[in-house]
C-alpha cells in the first residue's frame, strides 16, 4: 500500500520531505515500478476516456 501512496503523490507532485525520507528508507523497487506502471496506465486510460467524452 505504501508503494501506491508514494506513486500517487508523486504523480500529483505533492510530497513532504518526511514522506520522501520514509519512502527512501524502505525501498521495494519492484513494487514501486509495478505501481508506477499501473498508475501510468490508469492515467492514460482516464485521459483517453475524457477525450472521448469531450469529442462525442
């Protein structure tokens, strides 16, 4: 769950220094990479859906 939270706040660009330090202290690279890829896919799908909604 912490990987999802870190990726979500990173997408928004809002991070506290203490949260960044906490995330760096417990690295789980594979989980962060997977969460980032899935988050990116969801963001792309949401944007495509929004464009389809506006275009119709």
